[in-house]
């Protein structure tokens, strides 16, 4: 029997976090690693999400790697094709092609305690082993669908925004959009002029602020190309502007009422109809759910062929949708803008740690990790964009780079510890870290804003997704790997006893 190929590091996922990890490994001289990706190319969420109008809501110059600046962004908020292209260019620039393996769906990842390595199995039968496993699968990668009676009987077209069917012609169709989250407010204005009738089903309205978007001129691009320091300073200015918002999100949520007034003014400016104004005005504190930005969503709702429906959906029939008030509306296609399973990012049966424990079972109260990166009982495994590393106010790439630095420190420690070394975060350290984190989270607008959001675990109500502090505080926390928080199998690497 042929032994499975062995690598020092296996990265699962080729989105921003996986590609960032791969680049930094290359920069440190590491060559013995592979990146396994289920899609046919790199990009992650910026590859699979390609619905009309898809774009970033973080300014372009900050939504990029600090070690791979892009002076030629064409807009303040980059559209999806441009972000995907940027990730592809990063792969080419840093020579990642030999490390990438596409069309690889992972079936299982199992810790082998005897060999102190991970066994990775693909659904097509291929297998690998590695000393360290990096999960870079992202928190917004599994679409969420609502449980609606009769959905399976619908005879028309259905698809989720993440799996947009570009072959389906929407022109002249009666289309229902279920959900009014970040994706829906981007694609609704794009499809509204095409369809005969657009019914937008809203459960809870989002708070929306104006989007300060514009084209970046060729002159600006040339200046950024000639003077990289200028772009770096501009990036720092954007970061500072966004980071200042954390004060209101996590330190003084009551002040968010001022931002709420700005959002109300945006509604009044764009929607003269008082009835429609009332429908789109939330009854919770701004920031409790994700704050969205758009200049064209409200005007789209006001068009004659568009209806915003706030009654609950009672059932779906083969050619129609029936709401709680008994009204039936004919429909040819249903598009789900219902987001992702952020509180359950990793499926049960996928990751097995010490004694075969499933990662999902290790999280009875919802996902948690030490510094958002390591989990007790899963040695030599690191999660990028893990529990409580998400943001409501700044660029996720800043958090990803902070985590990557921490993981590189851990890998260097393992290398010094010698062959067959493994590290496992101590239960007491993980518990203490998360107790302190939840105490902070309870004081934030996400916990006190009076809403139900995907930030909170649906069963426990715990914030399992967002970082409840300044991003620079997380960077300081992850600047150096802290071996004293871990149990190491190599005696010479750690003199501390078992937890």
C-alpha cells in the first residue's frame, strides 16, 4: 500500500485567508505545503459570490494584503471581479501555483495521535498527511436557506445569491427575493430594471448608510504606483477612520443613536413615501445587525414594479407565494438573499481531534477558540477567520494577517521542538480567554442592540462571530506565539505538566 503524500503544512481553502497564509509561508522560506480548494480556482467567497452588483463594503486600499499593495484599484469599493483578479494576481506574483490543488472537496480531517500528524481525506479518495493543519474555509461559506412550508413544491426557478444562475434570464419574469441582507441590497437594484415584477420579502429591515463610492482616477493610480508610501499613508488613514467606529460599537453603544439619525435621514432623502419609510426603518439600535451601505437600494424599492413585503411567508405553492395575510402572489423565480451559517461554519463529521472527538461536539455552546485560532483537543490545528475574529467595523484582512503572524510563530515553535512534536491549547487558557471575551461582548451593541442577528448563536445567544474590541488589540494579542498556553508533547519544549 502506497503511503499518502506528507507535507509539513496543509491549508484548506484558497480564499483571502488561505492564500495569505500560503504567501507568508513562502516568504519565510517554507516550501513543503499545499493548499486544497474545492472550487476550480482561487478566490474563496470572492469567486463563488458573483451575483450582479457584488462588491466589497470596505474601501479597496484597506481590503488588500499589507504585503501586496494594489495601486490600480479602479473604485473606492472594489467590485467582485476586481477582487477576484487581485487574489489571482497575488498567487502569480508570489509563485503559489505549485502548491495549489483545485476541485478538491475534503471529506475528513483526522488527528493521528500515534504519528502526531493529521490525516486529510478527499471525497475522491485522495489522501495526505501533515504536521500542521490550517483551516481557511471562512465563516461565510455555507449558504443558509429558510425553512418555509411548501418550498420543495415550487415549480419555478430557485437559487441562492451565492450560487447565482447566470444562465437564467430574468427579463420579464416575476421574481421574489427572500431576504434583505448585504447581498440582497446589492443585487436588487441590478435586477429591478430587468424584471416584470419584483417582490422583496423582508423579515427585519437593515440599517443602511450612504455608500461613499466613486471611481479612482488614473492620475490617483499613477501616484500610488510611483509613490508606494503615499498609498501606505492613505491605507493608514482609512484604517484609522474605520477603527474609530469601534469605540461606538464596543465601548459606548448608546452613542450609536447618532449614526441611527444619519441612517434615518438617508431613508427620508431617498424614499418620499411615508409608508415605505416606515417599512424600511428598523426598531433596533444601529450596529446590532450588520450596517450596510448603498445608494441605490431604496430607490429600487420605490419603483412601480417593486413591492416590499413585510408579512411573513405562510407557504410556497408551485407557482406562487402566500403570505400570512392570505394574499397569494404569482412568481416565476425565487432568489434567496438569506446569508450564511456563520455560527456553524464547519460541518459535523468533517474534523476529528483527540480520541476522535468531532469539532462540532467540542462546541456545545457554539464555536469558540483560543485567540480565535486554536481549539482544545485539536493539536497542531489552526483556524483562520475562526470564532470571534469577525468584524463589524473594519477590514477582515487586518485580522487575517494578525492570525497568520500567530500561526507562523506556532509553526516555528513546532519546528524547534523537533519531529513528532504537537501542541494543544490548555483547557484552562482557552476557558479563561473566552470568559473574558464574552464579558466584553456582553457590553457591545451586538449584544445590547435589541435584535437577533447571525452574530449570535441561535441557541445560546452567545456572540460567536465578532471580535468585541479594537483590531489593534487583537494584533497585539497575536503578535507572538505564547507556548505557555499550550501543552507540548516534547518535554524539552515545555516543562509545564498536563492541564
